[in-house]
């Protein structure tokens, strides 16, 4: 099985979605911007209720992700999946169309983001490096 790489992305996207060509050309060959354009295209299809196109986008993304080299796989996670939203009235129907492999990757990203956004326990909000210290009660007994 041959791995997909960055140079395979635009031809695969344009072959399936010719309307994406101008947005991809505007990306100036930057992988993250190309995937950002694809994510916006995918979200727009969902937004207008075109779940057929939305599903085609997800199937293509799944095929690319399944056989991606390390660079493309990481970029699909960070510049495509992370920008898919499942809120609103079409969210549940859209989620059901996401292939299991992409659901797993999206769930991992969501969990990582929740972990990164959580405030560390026992730390001050003002200075997260300084632990909050409890005051000690005064010592009882003789002083020397």
C-alpha cells in the first residue's frame, strides 16, 4: 500500500471536488492551508444541508488519512479534523456520517484539547508556575 503524501493531496481533492481548485491555488502550496480550505468546503456542505457532498468529503478524508505518511496524517488531524464541528441542528446527522477511523481521531483530538485547556490542579490562576500554599498554623511550644 502506497502512502499518500502532501504532493498527492491537491490532485486527489480536485479530482473529487473541481470547485475547490481556486481555493487550493490560493493556499500557495502550504499543506495546512490546503487542508483548511478542504475543511471549510466540508463545513459549508454541511451548513447548506448538502450531506451527500459532506459524506463524500469525509470518505475522501478517511481514505487519505488511512494511507497518509506521517506529515500528511498529522496535518489531516490538526488542519482538517480539528475544524469539523458537530454542534447545531445538523450536528448529530453529520456525526453519523463520519467514518469510524475519523471519529476515533476526532475524539482523541477533542480529549487532548480538553486536557490542555483545563487549569492545572493546585495552581494559582495568576501564576500557574506557583503552587498555592496553605498557611501553616503557628507552632506551639518553646522557642529557642
